[in-house]
C-alpha cells in the first residue's frame, strides 16, 4: 500500500512538473530553432519599404546564424505580404501565429495593418516587436506584448518644428497633410510645438489618401504667403506637393516627418526636392559613405542583394539585431516571459548608423522619443542637427 501510494505520488509530481514546463514554454522555440515572423507590404503601394525591411532583416539573420545562432538556436524568419491592407494583415497574422506558430512578430510595417494584426497575436501571447511605424498606438495603451523603437510622428514634429521655425525666422507656418490618422498626428505634434513659441498655423490644407493633384492646396498656401510648410505626407504626396509648389514659384521651407525620409523622394522627384527637411533617426546608408563601417555594411548589402540599401534596410537589420540581443540575454530557457524580463532591463547603445540610445522597463515600451533633422542637399540626405528629444 505504501509503495503504491509512493508510486502514485511520484507520478502526480511528474505530471505536475510536465504541466509546469508546458505552461512556461512558448510557441516558436525548439531546442534548435527560434521561428519569428514579419508582415510587410511586398506588392502594394509601399512595397519599396517592405522589400527593403525584409532584405535588411535577412542580412542580419544570415549573420547571426553564421555566427552560431542565439544560444545555440538558429533564427528562422518567415515573411508574409499584407499589400498594405489591414484585412490581408489579419490573414497574414493568422497564418504566422496559428499555422507557422511564430514566437514573435518583428518589424511589421504600417499603422493600420499593425492595429488589425495585434489582437490575433496577443490572443496567443505573441509579442509585437518594433513595428515599422511611428504611431503612438504601437506602445500606448500599455500592453506587456508591445515594444516600439520609433520616435512618434507627434514627438518628431513637436520637437523639430519650433526649433527649425526659429532657425529660419519663419513668420507664417502652414501645413498640408493627409486627411487620416497619420496626417493628423503630424499636425497635432506641430501644433504642440508651435504653442511653445507662441505661434499657430496661419493656414491649413488637406488631401485624401491616394490624391495625385495638389494644385489647389499649394495655391492656397502660396496665397497665404506661407514661408514654412509642415508636410503630413509620405512619398508620392511629398514629391507631388513640392513639385507643384516649385512650378508656382512658391518656395517656403518644407519639413516632413520620418515618413518622408526615404531615398525614393530624390530618386523619383529629382533636384526639385533639394532643400526638403525631414525628421529621422538612423542615417541613410550610402555605398560611398564617409563612415568606413557604414560604407562596408552598405557594400556588403549591395553585394548580397544587388541593390543599394536604404534607411528601411537599416530598420530591418537593427530590429533583428535588437531582438537577438534580448533573446540571447533571456538565456537557454527562452519563452515569452523570459524575453520580456530581458527586454525590460535592456539598454541598446547608439550604433554606427547614429541611432539614439534606447532603454526599456516594465512600464516603458518606447525605446526613445528622440529624433533629429536631415536635409536633401544635391539629391542626398545630409544629417543637419543633433537629437532634440530625450
């Protein structure tokens, strides 16, 4: 009877230990592999960004695996195409989370697509790690599974607008913005910044997403004699707006957010884009960059993928790099809880691309809200200010 009782007790303890082990385990982590996912626009309106993020990610994944992986585990990256559509993003998230069973979602591109996909992830305890969007919703309201790296559009403009307005001695600040959440965030940040120097917008004009003609908007701003224009625009609208202004002989100081900080502006818009300012963090990497480490990295990227890298390539590369640092710090027993514990004490120092130091904590899910300014000079982006946030 005693032996039987002992055996039953031992079996119960073994079952309990097994159950506890299963409770601590996270999907996407095996003895030899960590599977992560990403959702990009690979065939939609901002496919240029999505493809560059993906290639930057692939470069760092390959380097990590060549160096032995993360605590002996190789890193496997799966990428799905959202076409920059929230409905497609939900389907992509369902596949990655429920079928492929990823451990974490890394570098998902787009605000609306992230908002649609996050509920799918959170139901399965899948972290949304460093989405490529500067929306405040990527870390607010607080959620244990949210981590963001991008200084918000709001903070970018709140900090940059008053600084540049004073530098230029501007008298009439105006704005042209996309009539959606993105454009409104740019406007709200600029408004908050202008208030700190006792100013407000002289004139405002907006456009619907997908617009291609900006004649009426620029004529309105020109007639108001605006000498400084805040742009709540992305690629096509930035180019179209500035090109229209040039044709009208209207040449204010133009300032865009990090959404306009891309090599595509000058590649598609040409010399007319010279003079544009944009908020940014990491410098666009050129293959002939004065910095030897950046030059080496950029040429390595170009050799591997047969195209020049961009700032979005750097985003992808750095996202994988930071994830690997945290996963490595979490140790051999990698699961969602151990990863979060590692992230919440992580300090990411400035890198060769000029990123600001990022820090996280149990209550802080945005690494840094600091940004700086770059300007298009001779059809190349040149960093023209230090960081102006904290």
